[in-house]
C-alpha cells in the first residue's frame, strides 16, 4: 500500500512534572515532552491530551512558547471525565498529547502596539501564553493592560502571579469579581464594567479576549464602544472538539471549524457568522 | 473512454474470480421491498434494477465503529491500528459515487485521514447506471446523476443480457480482462448506453428541485431567519436517522474502552450526528446548539451552503434516503429547498 503508515490520532508521550492547585477546582499541570523536543506551540493554540483508558480532551496551552524548554503548562478545571482523572495524576505519570492545533494570536500584529487583555474566568489560561510571551520580550510591546474577571473570590486563579504583576510596572492590572465575599476588598461587578475604566488609544491597541460564551456578547460591544475597530479584537472560542483535525464536525461554527480556523479569530472575520458569538 | 461489451453469462465467472481477492458486495432485494448491498456468494441474486440501497455505502470507507489507537495501560503506550480489507462494491449508482467522491475530498483536506484513505484505496468501485428511481430520490436535478471519476468500471445494462462496461481505472480494466479478452464496445453499444442514461435522467426529473441546484447556496444565504426552520424543527425527535443514512454525513465521536483488567485499551471513532442533542454539548453543560431549530438549520446549511463554499458542490446528492428514514417526515432537502425558493420569489 502506498500510503505511509501514519496516524494523526496517535498521541505522543509526555510526563507530568509539576502539579499545583490554583483554586478548589483548577490545577496547573506542567508536562515534559518525552520526545525531548519543545511543543512548538504559538499563543492561543491547544493540544489534545489523553489519559489512556479514560479519554482525550482539548486544552489551551497556558505557558509561553519557549524553544529552550520541552515543558509546557496547562491549567485545567475538574469538570468532566478526563479532567477529573487528570486531577488524580501524580508527578511522573504519563499522558499522551497530540498537537498543537488551531489558530493563534498573531504576535507580529501585537509588536509595537498596546494590548488590552480581557480575561473572564478560565479565559486567563490561554491568554497567559500571549501575556508571558510579551513579558519575556517586554521592550517589543507597548502598554499591557490586563482585565481579569472572576465569578467570586474563591474561583480566582493565579492569585500570586496576578499580585506580582499588579505590583510591578510591566502590566496595568484591573481585577473584578461578579459576587464578592467578606474577604474581597477590590472591584465588584462583571468584567464589562472594567472596560470603560481604562484609558486606551484605540488606534494602537489590540484586544485579546477570552472568556465564557456569555462574556463575549457584552465585552465586544464595550470594546467597539470605546473605539477599538473589530479587526483589532482577537477572541478565542471554545467548542466541543474530538479530533482537532477538522474532521469530526463537533466544533463547527456555521462554516468554520473552531479547531482549524479557530480557536483564535479576528473579530471582523466572525462578526457576521451567526453562531460565533 | 475505453469500453467493452460484457454478457450476463460471463459475469458469474467474473464475480467468482473477483471474490478470490476481494469481498464483493452487490445490491440485492431485502425485506419490505427495499434493497441493500450484501456480500456476494453463489446464489445471491443481484438486483440490477434496484432503485436505492437502503443504507449508505459510506460504511465501507467510514465504518460505524472503527478502532484508531490501542493502548497498553500499564506501560502507558499507544499504537495505531489500521484495517483496510480488500473489497469490491459492484453496482454503485452515480449519485452514490458522487457521495464517495465528496467524502474523498473532505477526508483528504488538511490532515489526510489515513484510516479512510486506506479503506478507500483497498476498495474497488464498479458503477452502474440506475434503471429505476426511488420515489424519494431527486438526484437527477441535483447535478448528481452523472459521474466521471471515482469508479474503476462503470456498467450500463443495454439489453436483457448485455452490459456496456466503461473503464475508469487501470485496476478496473485489469480485473475486467482477467478471465480473458472481451469485445470492445461498438458505436451502437455506446449509443445504447447513452440512451439508457438519458432515459433514467428523464425519469428522475419527475421528482425534482424546481430551480437550478447551483442557486441553493445563494438561496440559503438569505434564509437564516426563515420561519421554515422552526416549523420543521418543532417535530424533530433528534433521532439522528437522517445523519445515519446520509452518504455525505461523516461526523464522528471518539471514545475509548478499557478491558476489565485495565491492561489494554482501545480508542475508536463512532458515527455521530449533528441532529443529536449532545452533539455540541461541552463539559459544564453548555450546549452550542441546544435548540432543535439550530440543529435542523445547521444540517441544511451544511448540505446546501457550507460544503458548497468549501468544495464547490452541494453536500446533498439527492438520494432521498433521509426522506425515507425520517421518523416525523421533516427530512426532505428537495421540499425544504423548494419551499425556501418559493418563499424567496415573493420577496422584494
């Protein structure tokens, strides 16, 4: 047979190196590729992670692309079968990975520009990859403004890192929670309410926005209201994904495959796509 | 195109010879007055005049369930598995070959689907000019009544015991001539085949799209908010029968199982359907197409527009299988497109 014996569905082995609890349900996982090669992902891309015998699920890579390291990070909420068993993994355990897959935040377009990050809930996880890349090459980028919204203080993630960023000079951080508790001294309200608070130059600011489906509708409107054109707004859309290869059909957004043309979209490309937002 | 004349009495020996290397499947009558492809063996009567195979032939390339990867759960290692039996589909109608050709394109686009391609390569396709049209079929008006590639041989019954056999590939010709030389088709025989084709195309037009199929994508462009979607979807039971029988529906789920000792595991794919409620459901219970209307409309947009935008042809070949299979009589692309077309004529 002339076809090469190759399967895009065959996972490559990776080993769990570090596991750190970020909140009651969210854990940070650091894996090392057994191949001895870096993941070679770009910010915003995702991988398919297998726990053999349980299943496979898509996860955005949360660490910055680093060629010098074979390690990469995922932050995962315990919510389904695969993510449930992932939380039982021990350091040294093996998993399988495929990818990286999908579109990404085009770093070149962010160079020399200001960036407004809008992170709703777990949306901070994929954005963190772009943010860390920018921090690593801080001189190449303009202002970095980070808006973080969480449902309640208990669900906040990367608390220490955010505090560190907030106390430094590299990033302007604004954080809010939808529903405060007695421990919360900061801003209250949905993340949309933070947008009018930032002073930005709409002609040199790119927006990178990731959050739950409901967030986009309102935050996109707010961004347009403060004068940011839709071709300067990048969103990452979550959908059900099984293959990551544009075949299984689950991630279709009208005519688009979220796993091939997405997950990162320039907003002007999906403004008229009915099922996108 | 090279063509030969083959007589019915020669066919039996050919089938027996092909069966030595291939599992041969032929159209044959099944219960309830329907037809389906079944394995050929001595005594199986081929229904040369079958109107429609009840089940889609995609199962020979994209089986309902197919293993992708096997695991050793103790060692945490994975291996790929391929299975591509040599098979021959004898008597495939042109619209079904169109369906196969479309799957070929889809599966080869981007990351080529090696599982599909292996099976496709190992499958010989012998086409057959239809002699009857199913009541629910409308392929004649969908541009799917003719096919110029995707087959190894193409058979047309030109007389009670005579076939004109056109050659579509070297593999096909070799198989045809394996038992000995055949008479090259005469001009008259070719003309008889052409007439047979024109006749069936004409018969097919009794149940037709009321407008040029090339207008379907543009029509659907304007129909996102049509009341038709809700009217139809209200009756949808989300059973997925239309997906199941559709020759161009290829969506699949990926799942896995471990043995009872948790030593070996297998990851497999299984047909899925966009009409099933859980199709776009993600962890955390968010469903991106929660409403029947959204699912129903998405399927028709796929068939009439999205596939066209990507591949230049409709995702519906007009076989009419979904019309038969639908439990509540709402699956009927011909009727849906005609109704939308009619409504669009009264606008502006």
